[in-house]
C-alpha cells in the first residue's frame, strides 16, 4: 500500500506546498513529515514497507490531499487527484472499476475518503449554523441528544444532526405558512 489516511493534532506545525487551493491538493517531501505523521502512516501498512513508497495521504486537519513530491509517480498522482476530485460520482465509479494497479486503487481509496470527509465537514458546518441551534443550544449538546457521543459514530451523528436541522427548517416554514397574514 502506498497511500494513507491521516489525522493529526499538530496541524499548526505542518507546512505543505499548495498545488490547487480550490481542490484542496497540496504536496510535501517525505522529509517534511513529522515523526508522528510518519509513525501513523507506517502503522497502516504492512511490516517492511518504507515511507518512501508513500504517494499521497489525506490530512483531516487541513482537509488536504497531500502528495509526496519524492515519489516517481508524483506527476501522475497529481493529475489523477485533480481529475478524480472534480469528477462526478458516476465518473469516479467508472475510473475505480478500471484501476488495476494496487498503487492507484489505494490512491483512489484515499481520494474517496477525502471526498466523503469533506462532505461530512460541509454538513457539520451547515448544521452548526442552523436556526434550531438557538432553540436546542450548542452543537455538542445536540450531538448528545442524537447519540453522537458514541465513539466511532461521528458520521452518523452528523447525519442525524443535519437531518434534524432540515426537519426543524421544514417545521419553521410550515409555521410561517400557517400563520395568518396581517393585511
């Protein structure tokens, strides 16, 4: 495997070269990775796999897909990342079905993870700013209400919170429509 999914607590110490700001693609050299990043990446791979084989990883702190500039496939990974992240779900499905190399299948898995993580982050951003927040209090309290404190259940909790926000919005719209119009 030559790609990794990463989550770090030390985002402020990371310095990546931004390749495409709109798509959230950056790059770095293997030597730029911190010891914590390197250890995290290596734990995802089998024994004996060198860090130099890393092609790309997703940094959840910065929501960036980070490419390894030192990898021989860097240019191809850059093109794949740009095209894959801008493609529709149907196009990505067709691309995944045509991938035969483990290198590119691993990269596609990381890119899929990045896409899904960004979707969840957008929904969380929307959920945090909904009108029902005034009624129900802060998002953390709402997450407790919908069962979001269960470890490993963050995506489901965000989904429930988002759906609750949609339902609350519909409720507000119905209330407005049923209110008598003063003329």
